[in-house]
C-alpha cells in the first residue's frame, strides 16, 4: 500500500513540474529568423562571408549575423550577393526598416 501511494505521489509531482516548465517556456516567444540580401560589386573573395557581414552592418546599421556570400546572378564576375541573418522577436518586423 505504501509503495502504490509513493508511486502515485511521484507521478503527480512529475506532472506538476512538467506542466509548470511548459508554462514558463511558453511565455517567451522564440526569435524569428529574418534574411536580408543586398547586391554588391565585385567577387566574394577568400573571406566572403566575413566581408559580407562588414558590408551589411556598415550599409544597413542592423545587428546581422551568419552572412553568406554568393555569386551574382546577372554577372558573377562583377557582383556578389550578401545574404545575412537578423534575429528579431516579432516576425512582422523582419522586413521593416
């Protein structure tokens, strides 16, 4: 009898803790991933991703991260596209200036 009461009490306690953790996690919305890209003259170069980050921050004045440098579509020898990630908590703010 004591064993079954102990098991029941343990299950109730575990369910209470799990429910409380779920409520705590639901309060903070996860950050959204927004990607913005700009065409720049020239090729990507050896450190293209780092250079893209520098160019995007200088031009847009936003806290970018995880930039990727890709060859331009119309003329890969004369242009490249910098695509950078910007984290925001509200997905509606992804493309607002």
